[in-house]
C-alpha cells in the first residue's frame, strides 16, 4: 500500500490540530488554514481542499470569518488514521481488482485465488490503520512513546 500525498497531508493537518489542542490551546477555538500550513509546511491552497474533504467526512468542523478556521469534530481518541486516509483517498484497498466471484472475476485460471488474497491484504491494511488514533500520534509526537510504540525513557 502506498499512502497518497493527500492522505499524508490530511494526517499531518489533523495531527497539527490535535497537537495544538493538547498543548494548552482551546480545542474549541478554530485554527486558521494559514496557521496549519505554517506549522506543517504544507501548501495552503492544497491544504484548503484537503480540509474541505475532511469536513465532508465529519472529521473537522469549520467557522467562517474573523477568528475562523478548523477544529476537530471529535476527540483525537475517536479519529483513526484509517478514517483520515479514507476521507481523502476513498476506500483502503490493495488494488482495484474487483471482488472474487463478481462480474466474471473468476473467468481465468487462478484469478479468484489472487482476488481473495488482495481483498485480505486490504482488510489487514484497514485494520492496522484503524489501530492508530490521533491521540496515539500526539503521544508519539510529544516524545512520550517511541516510533515503535515503546514507552519513552
């Protein structure tokens, strides 16, 4: 699996919002797109598009006007990397091969066996990304846990 630039940028933007809230910032106070772009080094026009997709998926809320910006729509413990990536990239799959036993997918030798394996790989990727929340990423970013998941000393 290759996480797209959109998936990476979306994850970085939401991590920035979560880090801001956890470092004493008011979690209900919107953060301007410009500020998120500056903190993350992401291009603002592209970030705006990504945040709109995240808003459509119910992961962020926005406020317009002076003092406007974005806030997380749910707590960091309730938002997984799988939800973030899916919001901007669509379903997490190992490939666009179709499902076994549908639309002639098993017409050729060995095809259904492999389709079954690819579907299983996609499920493993979704399950693995579901095991990481934004709260986990905040903990790691603040150095309280190593990248391997072990407690920092």
